C-alpha cells in the first residue's frame, strides 16, 4: 500500500490531521517517507553545494575562522545537521584541512535517514564521520555546527484567521475521497492561540515548532559551558513571517503538496524573525539574518572564483555560472538567508560585518 493510500485510510478512520503531521509523515515515515528512500538531491531539487564547489569551500574557511575564534581548541566537535549527500562537508573539509589539523576535530553528522547516512559515509570516508540522531546526542565540548537547508524541512503548522478566531489548517478528504486541505473548526488551546500574531479579520500564519527544539538544544550546550557557533543557511522571507509557504518538488518541478506524499520533497520558508527572537530570549547571541549573496561575498567568493578560473581556464564559463547562481539577486542570493547563533562571550563570526546581538 502506498503512503498516499495509508494516509487516506488513516484520515478516513481517525479524521483530518494537522499540516505538520502530514509533513512529518511524508518526509520521515520509516518505510515510505521521502528521506527513508533517499532524498532526490540533484533530481528533485539542487542545493547550493551541488550548484558550485565554492559554496562548501567558503563555508570551510568560515569554519576555520570560527575554530580560531573558539581559541583553537585541541579538540572540538564539527557537526552537520541534515547534510544531504555530504557534498558541502566534503568541499568544506578539503579547504579546512589546509589550515586546521584534522586530528583536532571530531566529525559528527546528525542524520535520521539510513540511506543518507550510507551516502554521507562514502563521501566523507577519510574523515571518520560519526552519526547521531539528534543535537542532544552530540558529546560535550566546543562545537561548530552547520545546517544548510535543514530548517526548511521542519514540519510547519498552518493557521487561518476567521473573524476574530484562529483555526488550524488540516489535511482531510474531499468528496471523491482524495487528500484535500481543510480547516479544523475546533477552538485552539490558549497556548497555541497566544503564540500566534495579532491579525486582521482575515490572515494566515505558519509556525515551525521544531525551531524551538533547535534553540533549546543549543541553549542546553551553552548552559553546559560548551562554546559554540551554529550557522544556518535556508529559504526565508525578507521581513514578515511566512504565511502559507508549503511547497513540493519532484524532478525539478513544483507540484501540489498533496500530489505525491513520500515521493516529493516538502519544504516551507523559515521564519528567521521568530528564530532570532527565540535565540535571544534563550540568551544566545544572534548574527544576521542576511542574504546568502552578501554572506558569500563577504567571505571572498569573487577571489575564490578568480583563483579557480586561473587554475582551470577551460572551466571558466561553468565556474562563473555556478558562482552567479549562488548570489543571483533574483534567486539564491536573496531567496536564501544566513544566520549564526552562538553562545555568549564569543567574537562575532566572520561574514556578518559588525553583526552580533
């Protein structure tokens, strides 16, 4: 039985489910979830590391600088969460090992998918990666964490304003028995209603509960006196919180989010404003968010591009095209945002100017 048929049967028996539960099942079902069967990187969607090697290389230089900002500890944890096929980390470590003794780092990958663990192990075979299921399982010690296109996969709850009342959007069944979006008419809990923004007589809101879990995990490390920098790069709006941003991708094409559960990638915009507030309220230092184009430019993308073209003139056009995609004002350059969360008392991370607060 397909995942879609299983969802229809479940909803017919137990009633509609929140959008967040639908996302969680589609992405992480143990047998038929998207990641259980190997994510379609390079087929359903292309990430920045897959677009150009320069992305991971510049992140590698950022890692070296932040290791130095931590005081160049004899041992530290280098953590990637949601590392896809391991491309970013492989590119980053290829550059970092020129400046950072590899025996000083313990590479830890937070990855739930058994298939992606296999792929990441092969890509990073020379660096002895260790796998854990959650941030809370990362051993104590100074830490640098990287999360590229991880936050956008955290399931989101969606809410719709009707008059002066918020209602939750759910996935139910239409008259023909197929999956369809609907509205739960029952009252929200006081906690849920209080967490939603004030709205006019009509409006929408989208909330990722998992953002709190990420911040809580980092705060626990700070409370344990483990200094850290955590860099996140992801989709996000310029200012306002996301409304209905749920999207699905298959073979490079966008399709309806309910069309192919388990066989298409699901993603939402990250509410960087809320993430920043949660982090500051937990006593963390926040740098950014700023656009990916600005961040990569500050790290020296142009200089790296010039060096590569000089070394590989036959690949000049491809190298230039890849760099342009990373910083394009009408694409990745502004569509993606970069934020760094850190424990208190550390130097501001590079790439953010005078940011930090």
